[in-house]
C-alpha cells in the first residue's frame, strides 16, 4: 500500500472517529462479539495458516494464540461498560463546591504493528483493546507469517468496515509508509532494534506509544530448587514455539553444585517431551524463515554443545540445544536468542550471579527456581525487569490481572485485560463547579495578600 493510499484510508478513519459513532458502547461490544464469532468460524483456517507459516503445533495454536484471545474478548465484553464509567474523585476544597471526575476517552487513530512469533495472538490482542476503547485501527501484521496475515485480513474485513479497522500487509517499505503518517497512538511488538526505529520515527509528532520488546531473560536455579519440576518447566517455557518467545528464558544460571545433575535432567526431559524425535515431531515448531534459521545456526558455530545442535535447512528445523557457557562477547550472547538454544552458566554465590545478569540491559522477564524465601526476595529486590515468575516460566503472561510489559530497553508501557483498557484510552479530567458560592479572594484587585500569606502558613 502506497503512502497516498494509506493517507486516504486514514482520512476515512479520522472522519469516522470524529462522527462519534464509536462513543456508542453497545456498538463496540457488538463488534467484539462479531469478532469472536468470526474467529470461531475461521478456527480451522487460523490453525492451518499458522502451521503453514512455521509448523506450529495445533495444541500451541489453541493454547497460546486462540485461548488467550477468547479470554481477552470475553473479559472486555463483560467489563467494558463498568470500566468506561467516569470515576468520581474527591474535590479540592479550594474548588468548593464542585464535583470532579476522570473520564476515559479513546486516543483516535491507532497503529498496531505485530510480530511473527505469535502472529495471530499478538495481532488481535492489542486490536481488541484498541477497538473496545473506541479507537480506529490499522493493523500491520508481519510479512514473515504471510498465511496468518491473509487470514487476519479476511477476518478483519468480514467484521469491520475499513474506516473502523483494516489490515495493511507489506514488508519494510509498508512499515515506513505507515510510520510516516500521523497517528494518535502506536502499539509495537517486536525486537529491540526495530523498536528503537519505531520510537524515533514517531518522535517528531510526539506520538504516545507502547513498545513490547524483549531482552536477555535470565533463569536462575539455586541450590534449593526442586530439580524435577524445574527441568520440566524450563524445557517447556524455553522450547515452546521452538524458543521463539519474547519471554522465554534466554540463558540459564545454575548453582555450580547442581550443574551435572540438572543438565542430565534437562536432557532426559527433552527426550521425554519429544520422544527423541526432534526433526519431524508434530509437537515441535519450525523456525519462521531462512533468515532467522541462518542467524541461529551461526550462533552455534565454535560453541561447546552439551546437547542437540542438529539442523535441517530444508525444513527450517533446529533441535532443542544446550550450550555450555559461551563467552559473554560471543554472537549468541550479544542479543536476544529467540530460538531453541539455551546457554548454561554456573555461579558460586549471589554476587557472581548478579554480575552476570547485570552485564545485560534490563530484561523483559526473569525467572528464579528456589524454595528459599530469602533468596527469592533478594533476586526480586536486586534486579529490574518487566515481570517474572518464581518456580515456573512465562506463565505470568496468561493472567490478565497482571500488566504485561518491559522496562528500559525491553519495553515501554503495558497491556492485557484492564491494563489494555488503560493503555488504549487517555484520562480526561473534569471539574464541575457550582454557581451558588463564589469566593472573591482569587480575583483582582488583589487586596488580600496578608490574608493569603496566613492561609499559606498551613502548607509551609
């Protein structure tokens, strides 16, 4: 889509927003219900599309993509009217008599740029929030998942008029054309380098935005951890979606006394999960593209492999791989791995572990496996990260009562559930003064300076 075509579409969306039709809560709720109904109709096509893009297992599509969306839709349909009500706050006594309220109002035209790793869920979830809050939306899905992008476009066209919501497909040039437009809000999910580009592109118009990025997520296993449980939960969290998850553990930090035992448990767990059949296993996803496959294979060159490392360029397959303590300045540790490769380090004490974690920018997530309350509290207090889990991985994502987002280079802002409602609306403050009392002291001529100074003594 050219810049001119995009501009025309946005003009229509701008006019639709200004028509105030989106102020109608019932209209917005009906659109959410229609979206849910259309998704149910297209479920089989959605599963097939994501499989065609990178052989994602049906169970993972159902649990990580569709279930999350249905849950979000149900929540907004049930709670939107309650959330939308103006919130009364106590008045400042200087304004007596008055009634003060905070209104939540839509931003206007919203751009959602979605990633490829959860191509349906990470497209639709922010769109739900934006639509529910009364915005118009342009959704830019990832060009790396073209089949999913096609089914997204079909679903959105079947539910929404273009002036309300539309899908804009394309590659880098399309993204640039979109970012050159003036938006009221931008929601981006993707890598840290691209997030910086997005932030710079919209800075000229001072556009408010959310950035959901990633980082080097540490996973700590201390000497008090339940190793059987930790091995299962770490292997699940890391190798789900073939490691292509922004909140997956990026590297493992194991107390030195546990390394040999725990690595054996990790290997045994992987063999149990995938029945030692990694290449053609229907429960294990592929890598999204040749570019991403080549990048991951390059990471493994000259590294000491503990387990795995097999790859198939034709299938874009890389088996679950454990790497022994790569150099911190190696390619594998320069950036988020975003694939089925798990570096493993050991530490002797908290200070050594802390030194490793603080080599990297603030991560999106942090995980600690421990039964020692003091150790857990120390980790939580010492490190800054977007969100975390004790004795599991990535499960904080599914609780819509928790805000999901990063900090520093791992992201800006958050969403999920009511937090999405707060992201896709802004607060408008209204003071409603009454007319039956009007104290003259604030008006010129200012003859009450001495009196006001005495009044100010209460605040000094």
